[in-house]
C-alpha cells in the first residue's frame, strides 16, 4: 500500500490490515520490537472522525511505524538495547508529535541495531532483522527494521535515522526509498542520539513521491531543537513528482487466508478502486494516474550482472525482472 489510501481499506480497516500483516509475517522477519494495536485502533477512529469533518490531510489515517529510536509517549522505547528494555518515555519525539498531528497512525516500533551502532541490523538485543528478499543476507542498518517493514508491505512508510548511512543503505538493499534530509530540516528532539552533530531524521517509503509527502509533514523549525531551521526550501512534493501526483503502484496486504495459510494481496491499481484513489489523492491536492506504474526490483542475489532466468528464479523474481506476486503474498516465505 502506498500513501494512496483506498476507501475500501480506509479506517479502521486499513490499520487492522496492517496489524494483521505484522502478526502474520513478522515472526519470520523480526522487523518490529513492539506493536501498539490498541493505540493504533484508537488513532484510526480519531482519523476517521477527522475525515468525516472534512479536515483530513494527505497522511491522515495511514498506518506507519517508527524506528525504536524515537521516544513515544506511553509506548516502550528501547533503542534495541537491554539497558532500555523497560523504558517508557513520558513524551513524544518532535517527529512523532508532528505525524500524529497530521493524522498518521503508528502501529508500533521497528527493530534496529542497538543504539544505532551498526550497519547490518544484527546487533539488536531483540535479535537480527531478516532480509525479506533473501533471509541469508543482511537487511542493512541501523534502520533495518523500518526498511524491512516497508519492503515487506507491512506498512506504507516508516521513520528512520541516519548518522553514517542508516537511511539510504537499508532501503538500497530492500528496493524501497530512503530520504536523508539536509541537517536541521527535521527536528531531532526526542530521538536517542548517536552523534548529535551528525544525526538526521527521514522517511522510508515505497516511492520518491511518498517520501516527499512524509518529509513535508515532518520538516520545519522546532524550538526544542536549536539546530533546526524554518526555511521551507522548494515545494517538496512538487520537486519530487513534478506535481504529477502520487501513483498507486503496489499491493496492500489484507488479513485473508488464501487457502495456504498465507496472506492474499489486493491490487491497489485495479479499476474498481479508481474512484477511491481519485478521492484520496484529491485530499493531497494531486491528480491520480489511470493505472499503476511498474518498477523493477534491484538485483540483490547475484550482483549487477545477474540477469539470467535461472538467477531470477533463485532470487524469487519473475522472468520480467519484477518480484512475483506469489512471492510477495507469501510474506517473504512465511
């Protein structure tokens, strides 16, 4: 599911679908260290009321997840360390607060390298995160849990942090988008620091346009972070997508059994969903496209020269170069 939320899957069903996907798949991925189902459903109902009042923004009601480095009021924040295993912050990080104000629905906290010290997501107290494309390979870190949660279609987007490559590196290994903003564009208040003069906060999403929408929601000056600035810069969404709109080009996991004990998928670009897509895109002030734009997945198994049919089969990719729908629906081998 991209940031295009379908009316047939919208609140609170969309959030229930995301929670069901995590419950069904995360045992094989270990992307989450905490799930806040009760809080997520309450936020979904609040977002539903916001939509009914005509006050919804482009992020309203969309399920997402926070890297476990962001303080979340009343929800355990551990930095993937045994030292903080029982730490429950009394306040929200600035990014958490801004996304909540925009109507986003956090379903939980994602796994990471302990205290963000690592680049493979193997140092977490809660165990390593698994690469959904190939479980014998690392997912990248330290924001590996967020990248895997997006790549495995558990949530449309997640937050990450970067000190030395932790936003771009995991998405590059997972075939998703990671955006590391200019230092100071996004507040670091409430983020457990690794190196304050180098830490950045940014989104991980399914597309560049989605990353622009999320960045637009979290950027800006914060009085509690003296290094943040208020310069809005160029229009974020317009500069990413040229004003052409967000495209529905992925699948949304639904908690329905396909007879093999696995989740089925719903094609977000189907003609039956076109009216809903137009309606939701209208909230974001952009125009919907007639159909889905296909994308090629990175060659993760055999290097840049891996183009043979046998190699594609070994990597779980369709002969055309795209991951097979069957593989995606199986929750990475669940």
